[in-house]
């Protein structure tokens, strides 16, 4: 595991409180949140339940991402990215990030992850690579929507989020695949 922090170069903003019934900060993912699509036996590729609170005045929408900075790619690995979640929405049910985005609010857009599909893809660190950190982050934004479509990359979303973030909070989950 490396010590890189994906938010180290971003300006400090107030913290959102992020909670979940399916994943806990500093704890390992359950098998349901691991990736069967990427070869983890029994992995469910089920996005975790997330709730958030503490958004500042002026919050007009949210974005949610899951990012692994420890992936052996030189650029990390984006597992999930959702933009344009209305400010009235302060939680997502488990499984919201399925192939159809069935648990997402109507106007939310789910972007393609680094595996090429517009859905949540679970944790799948390479066998023997050591523990990986997965930053599940919610961003409170000062705009109703970002001009990103489903074919935009999560990195492009992140670039746009950078200019509009009022607050953010993360749960950092862990996963490791034995050698």
C-alpha cells in the first residue's frame, strides 16, 4: 500500500459525515462489495449503501466516487463515479450502482469506470499486491448539475468537481487478495 492521498492537492473544504450500513471506515469490504466481474470468487459487485449529512448552505447537487489510489497503474483505478445527484438526496441504497443505476435518482448520471462499464465494479486488488485503499467519497457541489455525460471519464468528473466542491467526506475501505 502506498501513502498517496488523492485529496492532498485539493483545497481544504468542510467535511461531510459519511455513514454506511455495508462498509465501515478502515475496515475490509464484504464479499458483496468485491468484484466477481474482475475475478474475485464470490464477489458481488454490489455498490455499498451510503448516507451523508452536514452539507453546507448552497449545496445544489452531489457526486459520488470510489477510487483505488493503490492500483498498479500509475493513475489508480476508478471503480464508480456518479454525478448530478440532486441536493435533496442524502443517501443511496446498496446496489444503486447496478448496470441500470436502478437505485440512483432520476437525473443522476453514472459514468464508465476504469473497467469500461457504467456501473459500480467492486474491489479487486491483484493477488499478492498487498492491501488497497478504496476512497468512497461524496462531494457537495455548488451547481445543480455538471456537464458530464455517461461517456465522460471519472477523471474528467473529478476535474469538474474540483471547481465546485463545497464539502466532501470519505469512507476508506480496505481490500486485499492473498497471493
